[in-house]
């Protein structure tokens, strides 16, 4: 887990590394993007970070279970820019729908499918 300076530290545990970065607003994204690659799975709702991770060969899923792919990333980034433009014009967007049980279920299902596929595709030792 990578956190910024304003986030609290979590207790340490086996197989878990917490890194705190400071500096520029994109410092966390830069660190993640520099360490990510094929064989990694990233959970993020940050579309520019998702795009960087995809380009590095990682699998990316949103917290709502939406699989990010090379095929859908362009349209998702364009929608993000359009929403930003409309907010700047003063249009009311309302934000994303509330996170509900169906979002959690979809996330769990898609993440499970991704990890199972990763296991099947892993080279045999």
C-alpha cells in the first residue's frame, strides 16, 4: 500500500508493505507506476493511474468491479475530461452513485475472476 503524507499509517503485517511518499501531488502515482508491471493487479478508481498501470502490463480493476482494458480506457478518460469540463462550466454532475452491495458483489466477482485467470496463466514451476 502506498500512501501520501496526510494518510495514517496502518499496523505492519506479514506480506504487507506500507510506503509513505511526500512531495508532489502525483508522487504516489509515480511510485506505483514505476513499480508495477506484468503479473500485477491494481485496484484503483484513479483513471490516469489506471491508464499508466495498463500501459505497464498490469491488470486494473476499479473498486466497483469495472475492469479497465486498453479497449475501454480511451473512452473512460474522455468521459472523465468531459465531466471535468462540465463541472468547470457550472453544470451539476451529482457525482458517482452510492457504493452499494451490488458494487461490492461485482468487485468481488471480477477480482476473483482476474486472480483465477492469473493463476491459470502463470508458468508452471
